[in-house]
């Protein structure tokens, strides 16, 4: 493998990881603050993608599509929290899993009713289409590079929000002792709604950004949700830094594993068998990574020590 191809694949893994971070960050905020297992988070990712595709298709503006994705997912998240999730905080995790699984079915059928069963397509804006030449003569798609930059900017904004703002102080306090901050006069119900809407908006943004490089279709959020759960287990529940590092590790492991493992297996098997075995191991590589992290750090890389 040439050095240029290796760097391109590393960038692909980084871009994939950054998009996973946008999903995992909202999920870890919701679980960390509320203690809620939200299986419907992937549906909010799907809602963001459909809102972006519909608005961009109607107006011809990719930027308006992104704004619609953020607004649509945030509003859907706030409504879900007010109508359904608020009744689940005192329930055990099994009730939360069943209720949010029901939301997946409702959102999937509702989306199919509104937009139909056929995929929608979100075009990359002209200003971001085509390749860009990086140092060393490496040509890389400008849109994918933009996704990396946008994701890192969002990560920096989240770090500042959590560490430097009054809302961030309340979120961190809510993770540690929600009864105490309620006793100090913080409207805990309002805080929960804000956190849920913020997490939903991040998922919607991820769906909109990824929707331009793959088809927008019903059920697109569930595979990403599984990977987001892997990310927060690796990074540590409730940790934004852990979500970022975990997402990048998962993205690089998934992308590079699919390339190197089939080649490595050729040392032990025939080419046809090596490709099959290597691809099978590559598909399991992120779960092997998760298991290795849990053996060394049961609470995740940046989770609170037990």
C-alpha cells in the first residue's frame, strides 16, 4: 500500500469517527445527565437527514437544509422528552428500552408515511464538491475534509459549553447529584429538555452531513446507533472527551481494519480465503477493541473510576 493511499484511508477513518462523535456526544449527554437509555437516538439522526434532504431539495440550499436538520431534530427531541421520556425517569432501564424501541417504530413508519419508502438524495453543495490538494500532493474530497473540520469545531464548542457556561455547570452538576441542584433552585425538568434537544440536534446534524455522501432512507440511524453505543462504552459514559477519542478510535479501527486485515490474512491463507477471513475479522474489530478497553478499564477510557 502506498503512503498516499494510507493517509487517505486515515482521513476516511477520521471523518467516519467524527460523524460518530456527533451521534455519541448527544447520547452520552443524555445518559450521563438523565440516566436514560435512549434507543430512539438513531431515529433523530434519520429525522435530521430527511429534513435536510427535503428542505435542500425544495430550496436548492444546502445551508438551509442543515438549519432544517438542526431545528427539526431538536424540536422532535424536545417533544419526545416532554411527551414520552419525562415519564420514564423513575422507571427501570427495561421500561426505557421498551418505550424508546416503540419510538423507533413510530418514527420509522411516520417517516415512511411522510416521505415514502424510496431513498432521498442530498447533493453536495457545488462549493464543496471535487477534491482538494493536501501537502504531499494528496488529493482528498473537499466535502469529507469539511466534515472533519466541522466535527472538530462542534467538539470544541461542546467542550466550551460544558466547561465555561452556566448551562454546562448545571449539566455537570446534574450528572453528579440531580437532587441537590434541584434543591438549589435549578429547574431540573427544563434542564432535561434542553439537554435532550441538544443531543437530538447533534444527531440531526450528523444525519444531514452524512446524508450527502450516502442515501437518506428509513432505518438509516439504527446501525449508527449501535456504533455510537460502542463509542460511549469505549470512551466512558458521560464524558465528551471520551466520546471524541472513542469515536476516532472506532472510525480508524473500522476503516483501516477493512484494508489491512485481509492483506495480513494472506500470510496464513490462500488469497480467496484470506479476503473472507480478513473481512470477517474486520467487521468484528471494533467490538474486539471495545472488549479490550473494558478488560483494562471497565468504566471506559475517560469514565469515572468505580
